[in-house]
């Protein structure tokens, strides 16, 4: 499902307010706006990528990870 222009605008403003995105207005005809990551935004993106699995765990399992605080499972 595509993101609506309003939602995109609100999210970009939020990211700009957090200092993660830089907004640059170009004096073209028609006017254009470019967004780019700041150094802080680049760091956050790297951290997020490090914590997001590239592949989902196999069905019916947790990818071989035991739940914290739980002992070994018994059949």
C-alpha cells in the first residue's frame, strides 16, 4: 500500500525535527525539495539495520534462539 503524501510529509518533518534528516529547498521551476540523512541519521540507520533480521525465522520456531529466562525446552 503506498504512503499518502500527508503521511510522508509528517514523517519527514518528524525526522527533520529529530535531526536525522536534512531538508534542502531548490529554487527550480517547479520548486523541489531534497531530503538527505544527517550524520546522526546515518548512525541511526546503521543501528536499525543491525537489529532487523534480513530473513524471517523458520515457521514454528524462533530461529534457534531460546527465550530469555526460560530453561531448555523438553519434548
